[in-house]
């Protein structure tokens, strides 16, 4: 398959990986990654699912997919193609290189029976035309702990915290993470090898901070949570101005969650806590005395698109009973175009082709944005992205698509 006369799209071979990776690095600014980051990326590469576009002996395009499973509303783990490492050389833009790679990745996902495709976008404007909608968002904050008090439940005193070697505590931390995956839409079940990503600690990531640190939480002798973080000392005219950068925070119960935040807010000589990539409903927001002193801000995170509309909508459950006919537009994956009858409730769902009159009209991009329950169909309709064709259908469907838990992508890929 070619993109034009000068280029050829091929499956990546292991012996091509170094050259392929160098092209990816150049496209993302040319700063060489640390050896441990490079080695990890190679180790998790699924070569049969990664693509290279070549112009003669030049590598001019990169893309690939990981074989993930993501939690959907109702708790099921659904296969999802994790689209990643997408780049086009600046010398070969506007030649169809990206379009050819995206089409191949989505066709491959369909052939493998993956109802969903997901990605994180360095340039969000690119991916709407391929049917991806922003389905999850992340919370970030810069907390001034000198001006923000933290009030925790009494049960937090029952939690024992201990410093632990990050690598030595890996199994315990992964057990906590695995227990959390079914609870929240958007979380990924980690494949073998991915657990090492949380231990990456090259000097380039520290930004003047400490080596990676880890604290493990226990209740009644069982591990119930952990935090990974760095500390960055700092001094001013008035004394210490250090910063705690929270990299991961996971807890199985509210007491553990609060105990870990109390620890992170109270580390000696630290004046600030930096929080990034957290779920929008993160509990610390409701423990602090003054949210304004935390300077919270949001950013888009996971972009999702149904690869197979029928299978995707059948794979999740719905908060209230729903029976609606959707008119779906999907020019990039035309097998999804047309009318679908979605019927479901909290126990399960089915979504099949129909010739019945449509009640809602939307593109696959909006369907992807609403799929995990974090973006409402009503909100999309207010933006003109969803059209109601039968009165009352929009509100009922919007409520049904919602999720009790705010969706969250817990780590990038």
C-alpha cells in the first residue's frame, strides 16, 4: 500500500527500529530520549502492529498500535487499539502519509476485533478528522501548602505509611493499580512490561528534583495504596520553598487516599505540591480549605473513537434504560455509517443495524467523546454537534450515557 509514487507503507521490522525511532524523535523536536526510556519503548513495541513509511531509504512516517483493554461504564474491559508514536517528517507533509497510516491502523483494529481505538494527542486538532473525540480530561494543580489546610477523616490515622524502594515495592503497587482498573472508565489494564514505565527515572525527568521516591500505605497489614513522587528543594529570603511533584497516587479506600495526601502536603521543607494528570473528581479537592490556593486547571487527555459502532455500544452498560436509533456519520470508517438501534440498561446492551427512523444524529467523533460517560450528549448538542430528530430522545440518551465514576486515563502510552 502506498501513499503516493515516492513512498511506501510497510510493517516495521525489528532491525529497522533504531532508524524508525530516530525519525520519531526528530519529528517531536529532536531531543534524544534517555537510554532507559528508549529501551522500554522498544521492549513494548508490538512490531506486527507498527508501521513505517519510507521514501527510498528514508524513514518519513511512524505510527503503531498497542493491544490494550480499557474499562468502560459497567466495569467491562474492552479491547482497544492504543494508537501511538505517530509522526510525519516535515519534508513529507500534505502527501497523505498520516491518512494512510491511520486508515491502516483502524482497519487492523477492526480485523483484530477491537471495538475501540484510543490515543493521547500532542496536537489535538489533527485527530478529529479521523473520528477521535476528547473523552477524558485530567486535573492539574499547583498547591501552596502554606496557605491551604487539609482536613482528613479520622480513619486516616489508622493508615500506616512507609518509605519503600520503588522497584522493591513494584508488585504491591501493581496489585493496587489492578484492583482500581475495573472501578473507573478509561483506565487501562497493564500488559506485561508496562509496569516498568512507573519506575523510569532518568536525570532528564527530574528537573532539579530528587530521584524517584515511593511511599506505601497499609491498613490491617494489607497494602491499600501508594504514592510515587519527587522532591525539589528550594530556598528564598523567607526560608524553604521546596516542591513535591506527585507522579502517581493510588488508594483503595478514602482513609488511605487522605492519609497519602496528608503525607504529601506535609513533607519537611516543601512549600508547594505539584499535581498532574489526575482524575477530575480527585478527592484532595474536597479536603483542602481553599481551592483557589491550589490553582487547578484542566487538560484534554484520552481521545476515543469507536472502530465498530455496534460492538462498542454493546460492550458498555447504561445508567438508565435507553432505546434510541442513532444516525451515525463516519466517512473515514464507512462500515460504521448509517442507523443503529441501541437498547440497554444497567445489566447490558445491544446495538444493531436498523431501518427505523433516526432519533439522534451525530458523527462518530461525538460518539467517541460521549462513550465513556464523561462528556454529555446534551453538551455536544449545545455546540451543534448532536442533532435531536425526535423530541425527548436527546435528554434520555444523554442521561443513559452518563457514568457514576468520572472517566480517567491513568497513564499515557
